[in-house]
């Protein structure tokens, strides 16, 4: 395997996760490279949030709410944060007119967070932008992009039903409208 770190300097992918701990097996190196792509693309997420005048956590909350109304506690789980942090995130989204709180049927003490029409629109715009691959992936040939997609699809298909159920409780849900 070519040492990419020597091309990119000590911060490059050759010195990321796997090689840093002496792992050279293909799975560990592939995971390290995917992680490196995500970390180096993080600024895109921050810039996008800034463009919409949101904090990154607010933008992610909008994505999560695309699966339908969520209890505050469910949103906290999905964002991996405390309920008190979610209150601030939701307060600011509500101030922007992007969400509203509604009482749950059967228990008015439980508050559901629901996207407003403006929130749905903004979520759609954010989703369109987030779906654009970062330049390192977009610059690959169509053949390479197809191979990468197919390999990652096979990896995703190996996720057990139990793992998928746990992830769906914590992560952005797949939504019927294609976002």
C-alpha cells in the first residue's frame, strides 16, 4: 500500500487512525480513509449551517425532524445530548419559525417537535446541499463512484435488523420523500 501520509504530511490520511496504531489490514485502512474524508469535509457542514444562519446541531435537528414529529427526549437521543441542550436547540429553531411544539395525543404533558412549513422548506434545501458529494468524491470517475457506491451498499446491507433498529432510534431516519 502506498503511504499517502508521506504525500500529505503528518496530518494526511497515511497517518490517520489505522496506520497511527499500526493497522494495515484493508478494512481498517478503508475505515480510516472514510473517516478522514468525513473529518476533512466537516467545514462544508459548518459553512452550510452558517449559510442558513443555524448552528450545526440545529441543522442536524431539522434533518432528524424530517422523519416526523419527535418527542424532546427522542431528539436528545438522536443528537446524543442531554434534554436540557435540546431545549436550547428547539428554542432557537422555534424563534426562527422552523419548528413548533405540540402536545402529544393522549398526554398533553409530552411535547412533540414538529417542522413548520418554513422548516420543511429549509430542511429540503439543506438536504439537497448535503447530498452533493464533497470534491474528493465528485472528482472520481463515474466508474470509481459506482464501485465505491456498490461496495458501501454491500457493507450497509450487512447491518443486522437489530443494529438498524438501534440506529434508527438515534440517527436521521430514512424518509419517504427521498431526502
